[in-house]
C-alpha cells in the first residue's frame, strides 16, 4: 500500500510540474501576441501588408531547426507555429482596423 501512495504522490508532483510549464507556455504566447500592436503600428507606418510570407517561412525554418536539435517532432512544431502565426495574423487584422 505504501508503494501505491508513493506512486500517487510522484504522479501528482509530476502533473503539477507539467501544469506549471503549461501556464508558462500560455504566458509566453500571451506576451508574443501583446507585441503585435508594435508590429501593426510599424506595418501601418511603412504601408506594409499584414501577411509577410518571407517572415513566416523564416519563423518556420528556425523553429524546425530548433525542434530537431531538441528532438521534438518537427511536424508537430510546424503545425503549432502555423496556428500561432494564423492567430497573429487574425489579431493584426483586428488591430489594423
């Protein structure tokens, strides 16, 4: 019975650590999106379009390299960042109005 209790405590601690990491990820995404107002202002001031395909490609290339080094599934990371980019575009369009 004691072994079972130790395992339960261990899994509880691990899950708490995972939850903390999840919160940090969300906070970083929030900070990333907060910076978009500066990007939109720059784009408006310089008469630039919301979409910058060259920048999007650069982001995906860089994170794919980093994911590979970290032994993270690169397809997963590309999908994740594609979604982040699409949300950023949606926010930028909203801010530009």
